[in-house]
């Protein structure tokens, strides 16, 4: 991922790694289970047989009268099961955890292709409820797949990991002053300490490599030789890792909004500056044309100047938005996050939603009552209350288990100050310190791409979360892959979500026939 989860329905989140020395105590059996040759059945690894051979108990997905996810799955004909996996693949006879999965079974059994496993990103994103959406996107090909949703380890209905954070995301700005940065150092250090206190034994095992191992156990428990895969955002990194760890155990793979596996990790955000500045300019121009609706400026320059004034006002005194228990105080560390979160989609609906939010902040800055919509309130509650602590906690656990971050706060401050002049809004945000600066080092080195893989990479040229450059870079690492480009869109996540027929038809043709396009292809917005 490249953008932290941005709201109740967000799918993806950002970050980026540095090299990590492998902890040789992590486990020999984990290596055997994770990097076996194509001919070696992982179920023969001592201690892992019971996981690969387990019988799954398929049941209703509904967990109560208010379970909307379960109700949607049941209406689509899905059932759910818990897959037992080892907490530590280096100690397969030790503590176990569960990974929750859902399944809509293939109805065209005569032409059945096999299971299609989904991951909607994050990390920390729930995907259990996604099979009905993907079934709709697949159209007639859906009948030939068992569509499998998965809440990865420590996410959603799987064995949980919750640090008890007072916020749902650590992704905020360093603000306009040294004092606001020092508050950030204290906050991020405290978030790391809360995770260590609440979930310390789980943290070393939250890595993407272990989630890939879980995926292979799911494959075995389903009784399949291979699985197909559709990954979005961070899910593209997970899919790439799976191809490297388990060659010969995957069939058709679609990576939508890809990450460069060499740069994924806790300090990925600085790579997104150009794309987010471009997305901001596009949104400002769109909003200026609609000044009579939103009142934010008649030119793009007026709109962006107003944004800067809002941040400056929030630095002098936090902006009070909402009322009663849903009153949120938004300072110069929080206002940039809201803008960043709103720029992942360039559709009129998304741009209008962001413009409405900024108009509410402008009311607050003017000292007038600021009444957010229900959707805006949900975003504020998600980001700035403890309601979404499990999402932020699991996301951070994965990122910090995958790669290290610089430890010295001064290194972050220097980058913040260096970028502030040219990028006053996003520079202090993308260079801000994060909890991984105070985390224990990962137990395994990150995965290097050393094996080619025939996968379909889908990318928008203006993607502000996982940049087009990342998709091109992954394509270069996997020469047998094909790159499907959507030109002219500042949008993150495309297939079945953006409504581009060229993209959707190309993906569906691949998933139906199993043949990649003869060459790279380009679609237009």
C-alpha cells in the first residue's frame, strides 16, 4: 500500500522499506515452507501437514442482526470459514491463529477455473466482504471461479490485533513548526509503545511473508494445486511476494495499482509528492469551475491559496468541526491528511466530496458553526477517534514487520525542512516520522524479486497512491508480465471500481482465457 486507510470504506494505504538484515533465528522451517521449489508440496514440511490438510467448516457469514458484511455475503450465496495457521511458521507446533475467508462457489463446474483469492490492500484492509463486488466485475466469467475473500492475519474477523490507539491512522503531517513536529515525535513514539504493550507477542509475525504463507495454507486447505489472485494497492505487493515464495502455485494474477517491492515500506510516502501535487492541481481546477457551489475560489490558484490559509489558521487555533461527541479539533497536522485522503479519486463524486469537506473547514476557520455531512463525520471518526484502532494497528504492524525506518527524529526533520519550501502542504506530511522509527526490527529480510512471473499489472498514469512509476518498475522486474495503462486518470484502483470498459474488459479476458495480452496495452479515460 501506499496510502494509509482513509475512511470507513478505504481500500489501500502507503509506506516504504529499506534493506533489513535477516534474523537467522526466525526459522528454518519458515524458510522451507515459504521458499519451496515448485515440485515440493509445502504440506510435507514437518509440522505443517495439519494446516494444509485441515477440513474447513463452511457456515453462514452472518454474525448478528447488524452484520451488513455478512448479510451481503449471504445474499450473494457465500459461506465463510476460519483457516487455522501457525502464529510463527518457525514453530508450527506452537500457538495458532485463524484467518477468516469467504467463498462464492463456481456455478459453471464444467468449465471451472479454480479459486480466485482477493486482497483489497491496506495493509490492514478487510477483504472478506469483497467477493460480491468482484463477482459483478467478472460478469459471465464469475461462474467459473470460486471467489475467495480473505481478512489477512490480525485483520477484521481473523485473529485480531488492536493496540488501543486513540486514532485510526498515524498518517498525519508534521505541521508548520518545530513544536508541532515534536508533538508528532511524542505521538508516534506513544503509538509504537501502545502496540508493544497490547500486542507485543503478535507484532513480529504480522509480516507480508507470513500472510503469503497463510495464502498457501488456504490453497492447500481448499485442495487446490494453484490459486489465481486479484490484488489491489498493497495487495499487489502481497501478490508479488507470493509469486516469489511459491512459484508454481499460482495461476492467473492481476496486480491493480502496483507497488515497487524495492521501495515499499515505512518511508514510501515521499515518492508520492509529484502525483499528489498533480492530483491537487486537478482538483483545484475542477473546484474553481464550481465556485458558485463550494465558494472556494474562482481559479485554481485561488483555491490552493485558500487551502494554505486554512492550514495556517489551524496552526494558530485548531478548527472545531462537528458537535457534541462528534466534535473534532483539526490542527495543522490533521488538515493536510484530509486533503491527501480525498485525492485518491478523480471522479466528480469524489472531487465534490472533498470540496464539501474543505468548505466545512472554511466555515470553522471563519468562526462559524462547521456542520459536516454524515460521510465526513464518518471519515473524521475513522481517522481521529479510537473507533478504527484495529485498522491502524494492524496496518502499522504489517509495515513495521516488513521493513525498517530511520531511527533518528532529526533525519525526518531535515527532510521536512528541505521540502517545505517547494511543497508546503504535502512535504511536512510525507516526510513525517512514523511509529516504525520506534519499533523492533523485522525478523526477516524483505522479499527480493528474483523470479519472473506472468502477471497482468494494471495502472493509471496519475495514480496518487501507488504511482505509475511503481507499476512500470514492477513490470521491469517481471519481464514476462504485461502492463495495462489507463491514461489521464488521477485514480487509485481501477478494475471493477472506476468504470473504464477498456480496463475491465482486458482484465476479464485474461481471467477468462488465461492468456496475457500479446503486448502492453493502453486505455484512455
